[in-house]
C-alpha cells in the first residue's frame, strides 16, 4: 500500500514541479520568477528521482519473483 502511495506522490511531485515552472513565467517580478523556477526545478528533480527509484525497485521485485519461481519449479521437477 505504501509503495503505491509513494509512487503516486512521485508522479504528483513531477506535475507540481512543472506547474511551478510554468507559473514562474506568469510572475511579473524578477525575484519571484527565479524563486518559482528554482522551486519548480527542485521539486521536479525530486519527483523524477523518486519515480525512477520506485521503477527500479519494481524491476528488482519482478526479477526476484521470476527467479524464485524458476527455483521452485526446478526443485519440484527434481
């Protein structure tokens, strides 16, 4: 359950980072523009890193399950 929530939050973080970057373009004051851009890039980077991390965890989990199934089938066949 936690995994699905964290994976969804990573996707939401990516979208939020993009929205911050786009929102920075509508700000008239230069200081706020750079603040929004920095916040958007930081949030986007964190979300992208988390998304990639969870993708790698899922790949390892599937690979381990396949390996365990092969070992179990080999033991049953012997």
